[in-house]
């Protein structure tokens, strides 16, 4: 694994991770439940977003979008959907990831420069 984590839907994110020599937290290996009750992919996303040494690549492909929307509108809509009840349990994983980016960027001014 390099120093890049790719967030987004698996069908696009996995090939992008391979191209960037990074990692996408998809697959059975990342479904294991950790000691904190979260699947490994959730813990890995949280750790990556909080680690100033990691680059974050985001692929917005495949997310719900209206005609004419650009990346900002697609991201913001996903982040809104990801705020629904249940956190990662009650929302699409990628929507939850976009929500985490939004929330963590308020607390970590370095995050935006790593995306």
C-alpha cells in the first residue's frame, strides 16, 4: 500500500486505487468487526482521514446526481445522504465516507489539501 486511500464506490474506486498504488477499503477483509464494534473499513476510513501523512483520493462516479451537477454538488448531496440515522449502518458506505470528509474537514484544516 502506498500513501493514498481511495474513497468512493468500489467499481470505480478499486481500479483507481490500483492505478495510484493505493488502497480502497472494499472486500471481505475489510468487513471484519473490530473491538469497537465497527467493521474494519469504517475504522480504516476514520484513521486515514485523521492521518496527515495519507493522501485521500475521492471518486464520485456512480453517485446519485442531477443533470448539470459538478463535483461539488455531487459531493454535498452524498454528504447530506450520509448524515442519515444509523451512520454507516443506515446509509450507503460512500455517502457515509463523504459525510466523514465534510465533518473532519471542519476540525482538520490539513484535510482539504490532502484530497
